[in-house]
C-alpha cells in the first residue's frame, strides 16, 4: 500500500522523503525489535505495517518535532540520535532525554491528538519511519489483529514512560523535601 508523502504543519520542519517503508524492510526488521514496546511484532506483522509507513531523513540540527506543534504521527528512529528538549517557563530549553535507534518518538500526539509536549532535534543525521494517525486507522480497519497489537504496545510504552517520569518526580520531591 503506497501512501503519498505527508507534510507536517510546522513550516520549520522539512523532512526529506526517502520512500515507502517496504523498501526499507530489512532495516525495519533489524531496528523494530530493539524497542521494548515492539517485542510482540513478528516479521510478517512488521512487513504489513511497513506498507502503512514512510521513510524520511533529517540532517543533524534539524527539527523532527516541535513543542506545541499540532500533529498526529509518530516516528520510529532507524538511524541516528535525537535530543528531546522542553522549555522552562522562562524559555530556556532543557534536555529531558536522548533517543537512540529503535525507539519511538511522538506517540503521545498520535494517540491523543494534543500538541507536542517536547521538541526533538536530530543530534546526528537521522532516518525515521513515520506512522500517521490516518495510517494507524487504516491498519485497524484492514488488519484489526495487528492494529490491536499496535495499540496495546503503544499503551504499554506510554505506561512505561509515565512510570519512569513518576519515579523521577518522586526522587526530585524527596530531594526537595530533605532540603527543608
């Protein structure tokens, strides 16, 4: 299934389209299993999913996602490294994470349609596979078993990240409480 290249709504982001993800199936198969949330997808499922994804490139220093951007797609990082930053209330950027190949980026906005929580900037040249909400809906309609697997894995990933964030918050609160 071939989908036309998508465009982000943010004029500061201009991905270079490399092609349909099916053309990158060996790379997808290699990287897809590295993300803890993707463990349940077998090679056949990844091949089907590749038909609903597209591959893009972004040079080092380029934006992948921007905080506050209204968009509904996720990225699977195939190559390169990405810095994740959010803005302090005074506007100062704060790095909150670094992303390595095999990780998903932007899953919250895919699921809830809300503006992006953070900015993601390519630390190195990157290649990403993109899954839009429209494509996810097609997977759910045409391959319901695979669609449900994807949704369950996305929920597990979001739950894992919420748990990690909650642990960090408790640590920060404990340190703050000790300083009184």
